C-alpha cells in the first residue's frame, strides 16, 4: 500500500514532467534546443520535441496509472539517466540556458539529477521499506 508521501511524490513528479514536456513543445523550445549537445546525432528541434513528448507521456502515465507506478517510476529514472550526458555536456561546453549562465550553476545542477532519479524510484515504489521480520 503506497504511503501518502510516496503518492504525493508520484503525483508531483508526474505533474512536473507534464509541465516540463509542454514547455519543450511551446514557449521554452529554444532554451531547450540550446541544451542539446553539439555531438548529439539528431536535429536539436527534433530532440527537444521528442523529449517533450516523452516527458508528457511519462508524467501523465505516472499520475494516471497508479497500478503501473513501479514500471513508470523505473522508466522515469532511466529517462533521467539517459539525459544526464546532455547536462554534463552543457557544463563542459559552457552552454547557458535557463539561467544556468556560470560554470558553478551548471555544475551544481549536475548534483540534482541523481535526486530526480531517486524521486522517480521512490514515487514508483522501488525504495520501499521492507517490513521487519
């Protein structure tokens, strides 16, 4: 049985992902394009659109499909791991976007990605406490 905290974590992360995905497709599209590493083999705009659609789908599923929360939480965690090289590239290449306009800010951001992975795993029920035996 999910706890109130785990349910809240799932719902908040799901809604946040839907919001971020919508921003990928609309008003923040150019900002997101600036974050696509130069070495990434796909077109910047296609990458942003694809990742936006993935964020909306994963976020909406996390909210709407609580019986699949473990699967979706795992997929979200994998998504956060998959996009991490882009965050590292933003730091290494010194790309400014979303107010990340110094190396220090870009470096600090890197430490938040593991927290997102943990948040997705927790919301998905992967980090449950086991009952004492």
